[in-house]
C-alpha cells in the first residue's frame, strides 16, 4: 500500500505528501503506509534516557541533533545518523536498539506523539523565525531529488505557506501547539530558539546540558559549539553521508545544508510579502511568549 497523496496549490503546482490521516507528512520513499507509520510512532516504546528533538521542518533539527549527540556521548566526534533516528520516516521498529540513550527527531505536532514521549522522556523543541524557515523550506522542497519536488516559484510557495502550509501544515499552528505543551510541561520540554543558538552557542548549549541533567560543564560545551559551527559540520556531514547531502540527492544549486544564516529571508521576500507575513504574525502570535528573532 502506498499512502502518497497529491493536491494542487492555488497556482496549479502539484503538492505530494504522505497521507497519515492526521496531517501531511514528508512523502518519504522509505514509508509505504504513512498511516501505519504514525500508528507506530504513537505506540512506540521509549527509555527514560531517550531524547526527542521536535521541530517544524527547517528549524535546526539536524544541527540540534548533532549538538545533543555530543552532549549525551560526552564527545566532540560527529556521531549518529540523523535519518535513522528520525521517527517520521525511519524503520525504527526494525533497527537494533543501541546501548545508551537514543535521540529521535520528529516534525509532528505534540498531540500526535506517544504518551511515553509526553511523560517519560526529555523533549527539545527547536523553532526558527518563519521568514528564514520558509525560505529554507522552499529550497528543500524545490531542490530535492529524494522525493517528489515542489516545482513552483518562491512566490507560489510563499502563498502556499500563507494559505495552508506545506508538509506538516501551518507554521503558526505547529509552534503554538508546542508552546502550549511547554507551558503545561516545562520540566520535560525545552524550547530552543535557532537564532539564540546562533548568537550565543555556548550559553544555549549549556542550557541544553542543564536541561538534560548531564552536567558536562562549560569547557565541554565550548568544544561542542566549536565542533558544530555550521561550515565545519556541513563539510563533515557531506563527506559522511553523500546519499543525503551529496550531489545525487539535490538539483544543481541546491543542497540540504544551505547557509544557516539569520536574515537570509531579506534576499527572497518582497516588501509586500514581508509586510503580509508581519501582519499574520502579529495576529497569530499576539499571546505567544516565545522570543522570535528575525535578524
């Protein structure tokens, strides 16, 4: 059974997604039945020392995955294969369970996770300002060869994100649902702002270290921050995992890890688009307490 589905946006561009019955997931070729995958996720067994990294797509999950791997294993070696640990599309129920804690990535809404994920383990929720997030998302959706690509222009994609969102739905719905969960469960969910980690990597990594109860200390957090600088991490990962990061996986001019910069949205957004999103942001985020940094 194949649970891929297809719709068209208002400009007539095809949208391919994995139909889980609850939300649009990434149409991963690894998953033949997204409904069954979601069912497995909602009933998965976790250990007390496991960690979940949750985010809306293109909000720094991969970067955080490497940071948390280093914290958990007390090393600055590049560890872990993100694709195998991402519960949304990995065959995690078929993989041998490694010794020690496991880090699981997900782009799902909070309500779709298992009860164990909500009560038993620590969760880090990564979020990024929507302007840079959407630009990065467009470059992923338009540039991938790993799954059906979005062939519309940036202007078309912007309209789509305003209208309904793409894989995993609406950015505002996603962030606000997770913020509500954080407010209700502050001891088990830690909000990590992409821009704050960029501006103060050591300080933010130390906060993650404290949240996870690892007590690695400032010196180790400084080493991890240096090892996870974007250009260095990007180069290492492109060598380690060419099937995900190499040229065969991306159209010419596209790549999984692009720039990792704050404010690149200014090179993409028109004045009208920026003002339109600002108005939506002001309305939708009026009661939010999360710091969102645009530059």
